[in-house]
C-alpha cells in the first residue's frame, strides 16, 4: 500500500511495510541528515525531524503516521536558518564530529528566535552529544557566551588551523567547517553505495555476520538484541587489595558513548571506508570490527557491502577502559589491580613506577588502552590524590590543572603548545571536562558475573545531561609558543582528579547513588 507525504518541500511516495520513518528517510529516500545513533531506542535525538513543524524522533515514529503530513529534516529548513545555525555552531565550537548536530539544530530551530537558556537545556534533554560537553551548544543557541571562547566569528577564522587542532585533539584527521555542522562530514553509513548489501552482527552466533538487501531485513534476520536498562547498579568488578592504604580507588565498566555507531563499507577488491570519518571516538573505534568485515564480505558476495553496528552491538562488542582497584601509600608504592589488558601495566608505570600492577582475568566486555588516556589517567589521578594537588603533567608534554569551586564551577588551565585555534581547543577541553565529571560522578554500566552487559541503552550510561552539567571555564596558556600537542586528555585527567577531590575522595566510582 503506498504512503505519501511531503519531505523537505517535495511530495514523496513509498510502500507502507511497517517501517519506521527513519528507515524510510535514510534507506529509501536517501535523506541522510537524519542520523541513526540508537535506532530504535529513541534516546539519542540524532534522527530528530519536524512533523508538521513539531520535533519528532524518527526512529520510533512509524512511517504510516506521517501519511499526508509534512516532514522537515535539517536540509529542509529555510536556507537562512541553516546558515545562521551553521555559523553560530562554528563560531562557538558547538560541533566536533557533527553526527549529533543536525538533530539538535532541528529541535532548537523549532524553539524560535533567541530562546532562553532554560528552554534550550530543556530541549536538549531529548539529545546526547558526547563531544562538546553541551556548554558551547547552549552558547550557540542562546547567542550569549559566558566565557571568552569566541574571539573570532565563523567568517574570519582560519579553518585549516582549526582542523589541525581538531585532528590533534581527536587523534584522527578532522575537518572544521559549516558542512560538518550540517551533518555532511562524510560518515561511512552516509556514503555507502546505494546498491550495497547490508551486514550486521548475528545475535545468536558471535563473530558471524548476517547479510541482506536492506538494514531492516538484516536486523530482523540477525535477531537484533533490543536495548534495555537494568535496575542493577554498576559495580566495580575488582576487590580492593588488602592493606593499610592512604588512597583507595575502584572504578567500574564505563561505556565510551560515542554517537556514531561503527560502520564501514567496501567494494569487492577495494579498501574499506574508515569508521573514523570525522572523529576518533575517544579511541573506541581504533580497532573496530567493521572495516575488516566489510572487506571480507564484499569479496565473498561480489557486491559492495555496508557494515552497520546497532547501538546495542557497540555496547556489547566495543572496548571499554579497564576497571581498576587500587591501594596506594603516601610514597607512591602500593598495588593497582586492573582487568587484564595489553599495555596497561606500561601505561600505569609511566606515572607510578613503584606500584605493583596485578592484571586480573575478569568476565566482561573487551578492554583497551586505546581509550582516552587509559592507564596513565588512573595512575595520575591517584598520584594527584596523594599530593592533594589535581595538577596533571601528561606523557606528551601537555599539562592541565582544574578546581571545582564552591559554586560548582569547574575552572581549568591548560598548556599544550600553540593553540592554533582557541575556539576548537576550548571546545575539546570542555568536552573532556564533561566526560571526566561523568566518569567520576555518574557513569557506569551493569555487567554481571558472566560478563553479560545489562545496560544497552543510551540513557543507561549515566552521561551528564546539559542541565546537570556545571559551568566550565577554560584558560589557555599559550605563552611558550611550542609545538602543539593534545591538551584535552590532560584536561580530562585534571578534571577527574579535581572532581574526586571536591567529593572528598570516596573510594568507589561513580560516586553518586543514582545515575544521571
């Protein structure tokens, strides 16, 4: 039965087979500004569109509900509105990878001109942005910058220098432009050939892939695991080492929470498209399974193959930073137990050479030192606690200090060589601070004794929402003019140390009883 509606000003018609609006938009009408970050959880906001002018999450909206109605994606907004948002986000550093940005802009645009800060933060409850830490998005939406981040307008910045700083901070080549703000950063699942087969992980045969003509068919045949949130609290998997310690710390399983799920595609005999299109995913995609699978399956089938992980696949298959259980003495000696991970002992000893590192085999998700500052971050935080000084010197030569003041504001100083572009650098530092605050205060996923993950939804990760994120002020020290190096990792560690200190050094993270 045909289904007709108006999309971005043109009448379209598709078969009504029970698909979601997002499936129809992306896979049949090729409207790629609406992104699939969690489908069909309806929790990340990346697929937000307007239906008769009202924001709707497309992944949980049955396509038949828009029969005869008007659907507007980011590409269908008035050109003047798109340019205004692109310039505002670019000027404030409110977009990094650009994956979540189109859905956010669509919802914020529906608020009308100059919305209040409260209205913006309320609207952002429907969204998740892992990169920016929210503050720059709120600044761009309200037109009021509470800090000194914006020294230049979007028009007079050196965007090549901005891209260089973004590449240093993100760890992979990145672009800074209006197109990135508008969701046109060349993501793998946006660029796959239209005649590609689609491959997804099998839910019943680990390591196997199910291939079909469409994403919907592949997920149905694979027995896709539907996301859920458990009532079980996240629990540190390791026991503290026995002893009389001056500082103790246990961390739990944490989901990196990057918004663009792993994806790749490949032509037969070709090279697979990178899942790192415009962002490093904080190290979480460095060893993604998607590219190798795309190459092998394309060769096997003699056709282009598009490999797509669902949000639940990312949580179950993606690497986590190794949890620790540590006891240290004032002189820097002690024991750090850590989930067995290649290279983790070396990362810890780079900061705490005199501690004993005990690697423990634990049932659970895969772990990796590729995750942001894994190993040396935990060691540096413990060292800062021993010294009662959350000032961090990173292995790459950058440094950062942070304090959480009496009003809750996080104040950061960072030195990482020539800034190249202060707007981008400040944005990355604010994002790192937001991630650090969540790590200490609220983030964690429940993993049972058999290694099964029970928290598979975006909202179950405990990531701080915009309205729960404190004001973050960043001071950039560029006095030495030295070669630029990554500074946001040092900020991540310094803010985690400061947040732990402000809380009185409770031994278990996350420290809050209820997650965000």
